[in-house]
C-alpha cells in the first residue's frame, strides 16, 4: 500500500500532463466571460491530483479543457508532449451522474469501448473489471436497478476497461450520500493503487481532497487562477484524525476562505 | 371485519358492463329516439362480419394507416434527427415547419383528391401529412433532450461517426421517439377515418358514412365507431408494449 507514495516520486522523463498558460473565455450574446486565467500545472505519471475551489469557479471547465472536450481560448494542454486537440480514449472523463448508458447492462457498459477486441478478450476484460469494482452478480443488470454508488463504480470500470493513461473525474461522488461517498473514496484508492493510473479529480469536498490526493490544486474564484498547490505528504492509509491530516485540512479550508468555526 | 378482496382486472370489465346496461335501458325507455342500443350494435357487427365487410374494411383502413405512417416515419425521423443534431439546419427550416404544422391534415383533402384522385393513394397521402410534422418535431426534440454527458461519453471512447449514431444517438433518442410515434399513430388513426369519409369507397370511415347514406343504419354507424375505438386501443397497446422493452424503457426509469 505504501508503494503509491513511492511511485509518485519515481523519476520519469517529463510530466505526463502539462498545462501551460491555459485560459478559457466563454462568449455569449456578445459578452465574454473569462473563466480560467493562466493556469500552469505539471502532473507526473501515476499522480493523484485533486482540484478544489469555490463552486462555479471553473473546475469542470478546467477538466473539460484537459480532456479535450473544450478548446482553450489561450494556452495549451500537453499529454506526453502532445497537444490535446480533442477527446481521446487514452484519457477518460468520469461524470458526476448520467455517465453510464442506461440502455446497456453492466456488461454492456463496461464493454462499450472494447468493440475492437475479440470476443474472448472482451469477455475476460469485462469479467476483470466487474470483479475490480465489485459488481459480480450484476453483469446483466440495467443501471436503473443499480444504486448511485454502483453506477459510479460502473462508470469507473467502463473508463478503466479501455486502459486509459489518465482518468479525469468530475465530482464523481458529488451526487452520493455521505456514507456511500466515504466508501467510494476507499474503493477509488484501492483501484488507483492496483491500476496505477494518473488521476485528476475535481471535488468540492475538502476532506475528499485531503484523503485522496498526492497534491491538491486550489483554484481561486472566477476567473479561476491557481491559488496554491498543496502536497499531501501522508502515506496511505491515512489516519483522518492525525495532527498532520488536520493541519493540512485546516490549511486548505483557510485557502478557500472558510472560517474555522461556523 | 374481513375485507372482501377482488382481483383488479374485473373492475374495468364490470364498469363497462354496467355502462352498456345503462345504455340499453335508456334506449329501451325512449324507443322513438334514433339511437341504437348495444344489442343492435352487436347484431350490426355480426351482420358486417357475415357479409365479410368488417374484415375487408378493417384491413383497408389498417393498410392505409400502415403505409401513411410508415412513409412518414421513414422520412420524418431521420430528417428530424439530422436537423436536431445540426441546429443551423433546424433554424433554417423551422419557420417553414411551423407554417405547415398547424394546417389540419383534413384541409389537404381537396388537394389530395386533385393530385391522387379518389382512392388509397389520397388517404395514404393525408395520413402521411398528418404524421409527418408531429414525427419531425418529436425527432428534433428527442435529439435536443439527449443529456450532454451521454454525448461526451460517446465521443470520449473514440467511436466512428456511424458507430456513434448506432450506439449512442439512436439508443438515446429511442424512448422519446417511441412515445412520439405512439401518439402520432393515434393521429393517423383519426385521420384515416376522416379521409375515408370523403376520399375513398372502403374502410371504416366509409362504412360510417355509407351506413348513414344508405338508409340511416345507425346501428352500423355505431358499430363502425366501436370497431374504430377498439382498434385504436389495440394499436396503442401494441406501441406501449414496444416501449416496455427494457433497453428502450430507460428514460422513464432514469428521469
């Protein structure tokens, strides 16, 4: 379990993902609204990055630009030294809800991106990821009969099944109840540690960020700039009542401008 | 006290039977009013069956509805999906659609007869006109209502355009499309009766007009109405059963 921390520090040639002077301006009715301004970020292979910031600040916009769903107004996003120009199956975006296809079963969803594989390979791959996200017994179930947490696990499985380098997660647990959310964090960490992918995880939940991330990117309010990047130097599994954890959590709350007491 | 438990299904049956009984009694109490009771309507239906007319007219009406509805579906659904996807095309064509849409298909009857004469073709044309615009609008709005996440997820997995259409676009619109088609089939069934009253010499609409003209056979008029209602119900039930297929049904359970 402690390899995860070591992996981050392992030397690699260049950053996996490089965001340079990224800016996005929305044009509507002749009015232009700057959403992102001059974002710069290097992410190493296998790193788990959380992005936090005030709601509506442009976290999702940033993720969409990194995933190639949105063309930046200025600057660029590079992955493996290549400029991102559109969505690509090597980097999969996981949505908050409505991500899984309701007209496909669990098996159909996981196999969605695998049509180029042979039948037996596809079956094996599906079985592997059903196992990984613990949906055994639900292979032929439609999403409408799954709980919110199961749907999100299914979405993660569908994303991982195509063997992407990077997972972008856009508040994936935001629509779940707080108990399921905590369980899902554990599941995601377990999956991340076995699958070793680069993860960019947008959240509005400070605890989520401190529990999961190697580094937390704090965005300012709109137009969003990178306010700070905090390194979370606590090995997994993290003790959420340790002084170090609480100190980082407090620092993050302060960064976002929240008072200590309500 | 123990409650009397009855299964659910006899309730509508009992209700209809009691309505029929009321109808028969009311007609018997006023014999000088021209209104057939259920018994004479039933004997009218039997009479039509014995002459072989019932089956012939039902088949004739269904034949026209099938062609008119199928042609409208084949043309309007792909066109509507395309226009819904490419908003610019929709913006260009929308005023034209909105002008044609409020014109009742019945207003087309003289033109239909002028172009196609009295016969199957003109009633098929009228059904086509009546179904085309509702289906076009249904298909366009079905595309507009696809959640953006499905489209983005589809794009993310690097599908070719044709795979995107068959694996994301088509399954995403099918629930709304089926509901629209069911409602439109109801319209088609309304239009065929009206069209047959004027533009042809067979079918259930013709039966109603003919029964009245040929000697005030109101038992046959009402028999025709009953048959039209029953077939309309069957068509609706048929479409509903298609909507219930699990991989089609997703929207109602998801929204």
